[in-house]
C-alpha cells in the first residue's frame, strides 16, 4: 500500500481501503462456473 501511495501522491490511504472494500463486495456477488465443477 505504501508503494502505491508513493507512486500516486494524489491518493490517500482511505482511497485505497475504499477500493479494496469495493472489490471485496463485488466479488461476493459474482460467481464463475468452472468447467467440470458442479453446484452442491
């Protein structure tokens, strides 16, 4: 996280945390069927 903040000084730590939280929320709502797998 520190490396990103160094490369993008216009961002703040809260911006990165918000992006991570958004990505986590989006991943909860999206499922990908894999070939050869079956739903239990």
